[in-house]
C-alpha cells in the first residue's frame, strides 16, 4: 500500500549519495531526517520499517500524538518553532531540538532538562537570509548568542540549523548554505566549552542537494518522501 514511500526513500538516498560524493564525502556522513508534519502514523511506520531512523516534527502537538505509536528505535527531532510553554511536553521525547533562537527558550530547555535528569542536545537556528517571516538568530548575532548559550549546564550545543528562502531554483540559495558553513567554521575555531559544530542542519526537499554540496550533514526531507502536503497545513 505504501510502496511509493520506499521508492521515494530510495530515490532520496541516491540523490544524497551523489551530492555527498560531489562534496567529497560519503552518504554515511549525512543524516536523513524524514519530516512527518501532517503525515499519519501508518505512513510514518512504513518509512521506519523501510529503514528511516530519524523523524522530524514541526509541531509539538503532532509529535506528542504520534510518539507512542512509533518504534522506540527512532530518534525524534523538533525542527519547528518551539514555544517555551511547550518544552515540557517534548523534553523526554526528542533527541535534538533544531530551532533554538532565544535565551528565553534556552533557559526553559535547561530547566526542563534538569527536571528530567537529562542533557538536551540543541542546534542554534540562524535566519541566514534575514527573512522577517522566519525565526532564527541574525547572522551577525550568532557568535555572541552561542557564547551566551554555552553556559547552560543541561544543554549541549551541537551545531547550527537554517531554513533557506523558498525558491524554484536551488542555486539561488547556494550562497546562504555556504555562509552557514563558514559560520560553523568560525564558531568551531573559538573552541568554546560545551559547543561542538557537529551538525549543520540545512536542506529540504527542494534544495537538499545544493545544501549537501555546501556542507550540510543533516537534511530534513518531507515532500520528497511522503508526497505533497494538503494545502493550508
């Protein structure tokens, strides 16, 4: 019934492989996150059964609703905007929070992580194109923000994330991905305690090959795996 999902995953993995090779890396260096926004549990299970190990959710309500029905073997990622009052619902369910862009949110994650007796891995979201409609720290403020973020005792900073401007031509956003890679290099050179530029989360269904070519090692793919989402979701 869901054979198309397996076929889509195969195609995405092949495209990842070729993009990784063009950047001098192996496909094994790239983490594929299947984005499950608006995707029902049965289709998620089909992807997991076909080998998907990382799932990304944009909405806390959807993540908490689907979480009990999906294998414990998968890693959940919170990739959408996260309100401070929702942190408590996901703190013991996700392996990585991608969308951290404020000290207020960091403080809440730190507090909830301490209560849950765990360390929370996070990425700093960067608004690389300065789009007013998107979250993320401004490029010029990222290094200072990372320095302020490094002091929290129950959080580990594992890299950066961005959402590039939406365009039909991925070449248009290539410079933004290159800028993100350069930024991660600058932060790595600072050798800050509790800061590791392990992940560069960038690239979605329309632009992930260019993102990988420019240094991404974590891509968030929804449409290319599960198909087009319903309008207005």
